[in-house]
């Protein structure tokens, strides 16, 4: 099986902005794209600290994985 390394040079030609970092593609996403499967749904970004309102607005049920992530994730602190 061939392996490819994709870097910023693939998206940013020589001589232009050197601050563009190398890119990273999650292997699960890359596999889904290469096999024609449905891509994973990205998590919604929480913009307010009112987690109860966010839970109601996004129909997040208590006890689900999304609920635990919403209420106990360190990124919400």
C-alpha cells in the first residue's frame, strides 16, 4: 500500500506565505473519504457558557455521550 505525506507545499506554492503549517488529516476521515463513506459529523462549538440553554437548543438528551461531553468536558470550564 502506498503512503502519502501531504504538507503545506501541496497547498502553498514555493515563494508565497511560509507561515502556513503542515496539515494533518485524521486517519478516520481520510479512510472515509477514500472509501466513499459518510464523513464524521464535526462537534458544534459552544459559544456561550449557558450549557442548559445549549442543551435544550441542540436537543441533547441527558445520559448520552453528547451530554457527558457538554457537561464534563474541560473545554467548557
